[in-house]
């Protein structure tokens, strides 16, 4: 039986893994891949202690730091599918068909891309509907494009498209942009971007590939059409919490409810940190910090303090 | 066995796939589709979509980087 199973390989999972090893906890970390969601970022300028690093390099450096710990066990290319209560702890079932027993669990499984949920989105996934602008933006050279969203990821998708697309429509649901002012300035200065506020994407259409989208202009309450060669969907994230449903309290959006003082969930023996939790901020540095907080608290719990 | 990979310069999963090939001593040909329009057309024709990476192992075409899928394709291709 493990002392601790860490579920997730982003900054939170790795931070907890490093601390767990130093505390000599018998630990297993289960993850599909290392690095978390910012793995696909071109450049990260706010990972503290590092002026600039690509998401790919950050994920490699996180993995290396974890693997440098002597005792920690890692089941990578794997995913936790369910958790059950057993005598003295929990059992975690994984995609590889393994069952692992543990006294405590730290959930750092993060979140994933939210979809629009409109007609045409699934049908044209990869055929003009895209979710990874760093990967796929160059494929839309010479086309007019749309981006849905108003936060940092949406602004970054616009930035990724600027060198390639002839024009970018940024469709924002609310009446203002939420992303960093620095990036807002950058896209406004480009002269290529038309920002449309109060716009709700309703349909994505085309033949073999996307050739247009329809959106509701909420100001005039009319449906409008844009002829675009594709749309990047960057409307935020949804928690990877399906596997833990029923084991811990989730809020109405599916995020794990925690006590922010110590990261405890509603179930004794289970902690959570990072993007999976009901905190208002989703940041690499916060995930790492909250995860360390959880680890120190669960160490005390294991030692009966 | 011939492995072809269609990439863009900034695509993380392309890098991961290439690192996987290197660490398994697998030779591959890389086509940067941002530099070669005909290769982009070829990639779209093969995969019927516009996402990278596209990996072609002896005619088995896959979209994205999936270790298990590559392993299987390599195994079934190794006898050729």
C-alpha cells in the first residue's frame, strides 16, 4: 500500500512528488503526460525563476525534476479512471488496468479545453475547428479566421494566427476582454483583428472543411454570418473530475471543493490542488504552491498530527 | 518501413513524436507543411483534416501523437 498516490503530472503533481520524496513517503504518481495545459504554449514568461521558457521545455524540465527523485514511482502514459474506498484508504483503477492501494490521494488532474457545443463543432473538428493554435495556426495561411473566447488563451490564439491569417475575427461572449492587457495591446496594434463583443457562436458550417460560422449578435439580437476558413475555440476549461465523482464534493461546475488553508477535500484522506479545485485563479505557480501546501498537510495527517 | 511526419515548427506533439522516433532508433522523413504547400495538400488529402502532426507509417495514417498506435504500426510494419 502506498502512503500517497498523486493523480496528475502538471506543475502541481510534480511539486508534490518532489516534496513527497523528500518526506520519504512511499509515493506513486499517475499521469497521462507531463507539463499540464501550458505544455502547448509558445512561451511562458511568468514561471517564477525563469525569464522565458516554452511549454514544451517546461514540461520536460518538470519531468526531469520528478525523475531525479530516487524513490518515487511513476506510472506514465496512464490515467486514473476511478477511485474507491477500501479499508485503511483508497483503491485507484487506471487505464492500464492496474489497481493501486493507497492511504492518501492528492488530486492534481487539472482541466481540459471546453467545447462550444454548437452544431458543426464535432463534425469539423480538425477540418477547420481547432483547439491548439501553436500547433495548427500556420496551416491557415492566407485565410480569414475566427477565434472564440476573451481570455488569455483566446488572445494567444489570435497572436499565433497573426503571421498567417489575412484577418482574424475575435468573438467575445461578454462585453470586454479578460486576457492580459499586454497581449490585448499587441493584437489591437496589428491592424488585422476585428473584435466582436457580445457574440455567441451558434453554428459552424462547411462542406469538407469549414467555410463559415454563424453567431448571435446579442446587442442587436440578430444572427450574423462570417466567411472564415476556420475557428480556434479558446473559451476556457472544464475540470478533469469525472473519475472522482461521488468520492469528494464537487461544485456546480465540477471543480473539487477544497479548504484553501490546507487543500483538504470533503473526504478525509483526499486532497486536491491546482486547476481541478474551486479556486478562482488558474496558474502554474499557484498549482505548484497549493500542491506543496497539500503535501505538507497530508504528511502531518499520515503522522497523526 | 517508411515513416513520414508532417509538422509545423511550433507544434509540441510533433516534437514529442520526433523525440519518440529518435529514442527508438526509428528513421523518419519530416515535412514542414508551412514551408512546402504541396506537402500540406498531401497531408490534408491523406488525413482528411488540418491538424498536425500527421504520421504515415507504411500507409497507416494517424493524426496526433499516440505512442500505442505508433508502436502497433511499427510492429505490423517491421516484417516488410
